[in-house]
């Protein structure tokens, strides 16, 4: 291959290395060495998808109608199930125009800048944050502008200091990686900020159902005026242990969803209809599996938080997500600290991988049993 044809486009050349791919490579090296790894890195549930959802997929996969191309916007019955699910949160949606099926929420998050960002235009991106907000903006030839999330402000962006000449604003609560939560007052401030400055709000709510101690995460769309300025992304991945299934949805402003839909029409062929039917079962069927998930992660959270405190770490007890965002006690840079963890067989995600303001932190995912968490804490004592 010639030098001319082997050169990446500039938008690819400027992309940061995808954090989780790098972690996978490091894990593979250690596993090849025979190291017993306790993986608290990537947030991938270790529990199986509930059996009633799996059985629904099996039935749907045998329907010949589901073997053809699906529509990009999704089955109407799936969008109606999403609308029904939202109605229980006090949000009324038109399933035809205000709900869009996604091939996992990541796909929608990555595609929305292509619909609205012209070359050189800005998107406000939280820092630290899920890397795809920034990456999607770069792929659209836009300019990501960091909004610092700091402990002093409860890991909420300071909108009074935010640039007002942006096209998009990404927010994410309950938050990955910090596990912070947002209340209705913050969302009201977001709505006012967006309305005053004609900015589109993209709220990633993938962890909205992963809550503890009686906390209920409000929907951004439940705030008056939110439907005028934004959309909300959701995924069935974390709530129903369906990460590999690649099914999610976006809901909210019809015009914004129409723009996202125009991108999808041209770049994908929609989600496999059998998986959409299984998604209907997940959203409308028995929800005891979600309660069980919350109880499981609460137990693991308590084991890790109490264990960390027991060895002298200062760490907050999260109200939501299955992450613990821990300040590194000795000031070691987060990349170096994560490498130190690997030496004792622990995978943790360095905070710097989520943005400059993540430096000084390590993210632990609660995706292993309590016994392994207790073993991890024992090993951690040798590092910190």
C-alpha cells in the first residue's frame, strides 16, 4: 500500500486512543502471563440477561418477518413500549415522532454530532466523561469544548462559565465515570441555558435505573421546556444486562430526532427486529430483575467503599451507577497507578482516560462478586 493510500484522514489521526481498547490490550498481556486478574475496569455487567428476555428473543428470531431489513426508526411496537416506559416516569411521548430506536445508545451518541455539527462548530463536552461525546464531535469535524466536572461542584458543569456559542451540550446523569447524580434544579438550569443560547441538549441517561438507597433518578425530559431543547439517550445494556445485544433508544424533541434519523437512514439499517421484540419484553415485562440488579450492585458497592475506607482511602458512597470514582490517595498519576494495579492483578480505569479533569482518580466497576472485591481490596493495600 502506498504512503498516499495508507494515511488516515485528519479526523482519524487526531482521535485520542480509545481507552477501553487500550485496557483490553493490557489485560490480554497479563492474562497471557497467567496473572489472576480481578477486572474492575470496563463497565460490562457480569450477570446474564434475564431468562424471560432471552426466551422472547428465541421466539422472535424464528419469525421470518424479522429476517428482513428493519426500518431505521424502529418497530412502532418497540417505540410504543418505550413511550409506555416513559409514562411511568411522568413523561408523555408520541411514539411515532418522539422516540427513535438505536443500535445501542453509543451509536446514537456518536451519530448526533453528524446531524448538527458543521466543520469548526462547537460541542460542550463534560470532562471527565464517556469518551464518545468528544470522539463523535471530532468525527463530525467539530470542536469539543471541555466543561470541567469537579468535586467542588458535585461533578456538575458550571453553566455560568460555559461558552454560549456551541451547537450541542452533552450531559450524563447518573454520571459515568464519577457516579454523580443531578437533581431537577440542575436540569432546569440546563433547559434555561439551552433555550437562551439555542443549544441542543443531548442527555445520556444510560444509568438512570441503576440507583440505590431509595434514590430515583429524574428524567431530563420531565422538566418543563426540556422537550423543546433536547433529547435523552437510553440503553437496555446496563438495566437488563444486555450490553452485547446492542439495543437502545433516543427520545425527546421530534425535530432533533428527525435529524438523528436522517443520519441513521444513510449509515445503518436499523436494529434487528427480533432484538427489538426482546426489548419490548424487557421494558414492559416483570421488573423484579431490575430490583435484583440494584440489590446486587448495592452490596458490591458497600463492599468496595467500606473496604477502601478501611485501608485509608477517602471515597464517597455513590447513589447510582455501578462505578466507584476514587481519589488516588498518594497523588500518583492515574496511568501509573493503574499500571501499579495491574502488577497486583487488578484492572482499574485511570481517570485521565476520561479527560484532563479525571486526573488523580481511578474508576472501579462493580462487575465482579463480593468475594473478588474483598480480594481486590486486600491487594490494593499493597499498592496504596
